[in-house]
C-alpha cells in the first residue's frame, strides 16, 4: 500500500504561481510513475503531468511551458510548480502514484485562480 498526502493549494491571482507537493509513504519502493491530475467542477479528472521512473515526463498540452513536475525518489516526493496561472487552472489537484499492481490517489488539494 502507498499513501499520498498533498499540500500547497490555495487561492492565487491570475498570472500568479503556486507549488504543490505530495509526500508518499508506505510501500514506496514499488512506485514507478508519479504525477498530478486535476478535476474542475462539472468536468472529468484529467492528466496534468506525469514523471516516469526513467526520468521522462509528460504534460497536458494546456500546461506545457507553464507547469513543471519534479520528483525526488530519495524523499518519496513529487512536486508541481505552476506558473502563469489562469482561471481555467482552477480545480482540485490530485497526486497520483502507480506501481505494477495498482494506482494510488491522494485526497486532493484545491487550487483557485481568481482576482
């Protein structure tokens, strides 16, 4: 089992920045991929960014050039630096981790972009 705890959400003005962090605990040695998804009101949960075990990353087109995912396997953490935020980035952001058996989710952290 793996447990994920997010932090760093909040209210930010358009054009601002936020950094989300996620700490994993439990059977972290099995984790392969870690990343972030988000779900806006009335919409399906969508991929934001993924970090793979080989060091490669994948981003949603809507966040490319603005968001950066980083991962520290020694500390079992994954972070998401979000810059140039706009109202369309408003959502609950979920940390995600996957091993060869299953996918794990955090409880989510709210990000609201508003003036």
